[in-house]
C-alpha cells in the first residue's frame, strides 16, 4: 500500500474515531467542548446524533472522510448559532422588567413603603414575569426584602433586573434620598436598551438571510452531486484531495460562523451576578 493510501486510511480512521467519540459523548448527555460555545456548554444529544448520522452517510457514499468532517463542522456551527436566548425573547423580558419597575415606582410614589410597593407590583405582573413575581409575593411574606430580591434576581436571567434589584436592596438597608426618581430613571434606561437591541436585531437581518442562503446552497450542491454523479468525488479520495476538500470546508465553516456572529447583536452586559440567598 502506498504512502498516500496509508495516509488516507489514517485520516479516515481519525475522522471515524472522532465521530464515535462525539456519538458516545452525546448519547451519555456529556458536554461537547468547543470554543464556539456561547452561553450553553452542550448541544442537545438528538441533534448531535442526527448530525453525525448525516455526516457519516455522506462520507460513506462518497468514500471521502474529509466530507464527513466538513458536514459535521458546518452543522455544528449552524446549531451552535441557534443556541442561547433569542433577541426577541430578551427584548420581551426586558420590557416586562421595565413594566414591573414602573409598578414599583408607582407604589413608592403613592406613599407605600418598599415591601408594600413590591407586594403591590406583583398583583398585575407582565406575562413574562407572572410566575417569578408570584413567587416573589410569597417570599415577601416569609423572607426579608433583600433576600427576596436576590432570589428574584437569581430566578430571572436578564441584565436589566440587576440594577433594579441592587438599588432596591441598598435602599432598604441604607435608605435612599429619592427612590421613586431612581426607579423612574431605571425604567427609562431599560426601555432605551430594549429599543436599541430590537433595532440592532432588525438591522442585522441581512446577515441572517446571507447565512441561510449559504447553507441552502451548500446543502443543495452536496445533495445534487451525490444524486447525479457520486463519481465526482473520486479525485477527492486521495490524500491531496482530502486536504483540498478540508480547506474548502474550512472556508465554508468560517463564512457560516462569521455570518452567525454578525447576525446576532451583543446582548447588554450583566454587571450584577445573581446570588441565591
């Protein structure tokens, strides 16, 4: 057997071994380590299994192990881009936080003390915060205001809630000169951040369309070539062909990853770490 053939066999074995490791890790629910992972460390096991099945099938039909690796990488980057909280969900929750903060401000403006204002703000909660504020109302009967606010902050993952909860915590323990005015400024800031994020998301729609078009063209080209002329991949079965195929795939993966990054605006930073009391 020639050196090129041995190298091709070694490359195929490496790809198969990597695929087997990913399959076993996914089947056991283990986290798949990656530098591309954002807020969540692992992809759903079903998606990993489906992706590996498609990649292995394509590699078996074409007898090109590098193609399996390329398809797996493109699929992984695509799935990874769709993880984490969606921008519309974040903006809806941010608007709900602003509405709740406004209710707290109104309660304080009506002359209620802080605990009473918080309890009153839970009477008509926004839909996105209905369950969390229901539990806050229960906690306020048995817990101190700071502990109840910390529990709410740990339960609701949104950066707009951190400054509000911290300000109310400090005001309860040390007092505040004009808490009503402070809450009003928090309402304005939160709604301005929500509007800015919504506008950025709409402006980046062209990047999402470009990524979708690139993925459709990539999948369609591979499918058509496999259906019409599987022999097209014959030149790519050598070691040189495998390297060329891997380089082309790396370019596609890089383009998809870049478009995915550009299509999602950066979420507001969260400077207040949630703490469970």
